[in-house]
C-alpha cells in the first residue's frame, strides 16, 4: 500500500456504481475503515471515442478528447483480472 490505494472488486464496484477514477471518502467508524463515494460536483460529459488524423504522422488514431484518462498497462491488467 505504498501509494495509499486499495483495490475494490469489480463486482462490488458495479453493484455500488463506482467507476475507475471515482474518488472515495474514507472514515473510521468503530475501528473499521468505511469508504463512500464522494459526491460529484458537476455532471461529466460522456466521452465518445472517435478517429482523428495524427498531426505529425498523418495516420488515423483513436481519441477520447483532451483530459481523457490514460489507459496504462496497470489499468488494462485491472480490467482483465475479472474478465470471464
């Protein structure tokens, strides 16, 4: 736990509506850690991936727009961990 992160099973995230990147509030109650989703301050626009032409190479690339989360090998490993 060197980064202060915890892993919540995907089935539990789906049940609670928690998505990757959502912030959680942590509290201690009766010696237990209680996590709850932080209220969202503004409605996020849905991001649609689209094909664009790379400015340098001229090749088609897939983009989700500015500010989209980066898909890292750690995130791919997390996504595939619970894949049937």
